């Protein structure tokens, strides 16, 4: 029996709320842009409920303010940085960098 895995379309979604965020695969965009004016450090929780091996996406921090985003305890994104994630029994960081000007 071949197994069909639903892969999200290549989408970009911008989140502008100054609040913690949960991303649920496969209902996350291919690229999640965090663009809030932060008033405190915030957390992105990565749900594992429906994640399958090979699930992946990118989180880009374009937020303003002197605060950061904690990416589910895996890394912290300061302003103008991004990280790539892949699921392989747990979410893992595969790349992290500053955004080129």
C-alpha cells in the first residue's frame, strides 16, 4: 500500500499579532513571517500532532521592538533572522541565519 502524505502548498503567511503562536503541520505555511511589534519575548510552539517525517517550513522574524521569538526551545530568533525546520520524530533546526540586506 503506498502512503499518501498531504504536503502543504508553498504559501507565505504573515503573523502580526503580539502574542505567542502555535504552528500545526500540515496547516502551517511553507514560510511563516513573524512581523509583530513585540512588547515582550514571545514563543512559537511547534505542534507534533500530525507532523510526519520530512515535514518542513521556514520561520522568518521581521518583528520590530527589542524582543525575540523563542522557537519551541530549539533556538531564539532576533530581528531579521530566520530558521528552517524539519520533522524527524521531533522538530529540528536545519539552518539559521541573518536575512541578507
